């Protein structure tokens, strides 16, 4: 029992390290991918590929493919996939991957603040210090007093983080009301969220995707590893 507890104790930080390292490198690859594909097409291809990978995983694991709570899942997908993917990819077009990633990973603070009115989870103690520190840092990154720099990329990054946070809070609210398999929910929200991205990519005038071996490799990693596996 003690060896099992000791192993489990290390699984969480190990998983967190792998997740952080993978997602950190994801923004560099995403910036490179935009040399081969326009932003909305790339976001749609990445999301659809991630959804397909998750459905394959569900099938092999023998877990349910049934869509539970379709309306709630669609709303979650619109925020956490459609909104987040479109805005974050657009932000990469307008700015660098480093600053974009920092802005997007303010998501936990927006989740903390949104969970109060939506879930009734009050911000307590040191959480106020964390929220204040993050918001001050966000202000220093955006530099609203410096009008010589473009604010569009920064605005898009913050809005992407907000979409991600809203989706996260809605997932927790859904799971508080009924039992939902998280892997199945992730697959369905990714598929439903990808559909508006496909429509957006086919509607907005963009250059065609250049299907080279390099882009296919990047897209495979982004779809299977950083989207399906990490999400």
C-alpha cells in the first residue's frame, strides 16, 4: 500500500511536468505551422484531428461513445474549442509565441474568478494574492500606456484564456449535475467545437493549406499529442 501511495504521489507532478513541457513547446510548433496553413484552417484541422484521435482511443478502451448532455457539451465546445482555438491561433499570427503563451496561461486566474459567481467557490486567503499578482503581471505585459505597440495580439490572447476558463467552469458545473465520462466529454466537445472552425475556415478568405511532409508532421503532433493526449 505504501509503495502504491508513493508511486501515485509522484504521478501528479510527473504528469504536470510532461503537460507543461508539451504545451510550452506546442506554441513554437503552432507558430511554425502557420507558415504552411492559414490560422482558421490550422485550428480546424488540429481540433478535428484531436477529436478523431480521442474517439479512436475511446473505441480501443471499450468506453462509451454516447453523447451525454448534448446542449451543455455544445456550449462547452463553442467556448473551449471554437473560441479558444480560433483566438489563440489568431493571436499567434499577430504576435510571438512566448508572449501569447504567457497571456493564454492566465486561464487559471480567470477560472478562479469565474468559479465564484458560477459555482459558488469563493476566492480565499492566498488565492487573492495569486489573482492580484497575475493581474498586475498581465497589466505589465499588455502595457496599455504604450500605444506604439499593437494591442490586438494581446487582446486575442486574453480572450482565448477567458474562453478556456469559461469552458473549464462549465465542465465542472456539468459534472456537478450529472455523471459524465471526461474522456468522452472531451472527444465530443472537440468534435462539436471543430465544426464551426471548419465553417469559419471555408468562409473567411484564406490561402490554401500547403500539405508538405513537415506540416503533416507538425499537425500530427499537435492533434494527437498536444490536443488529444494533453487535453
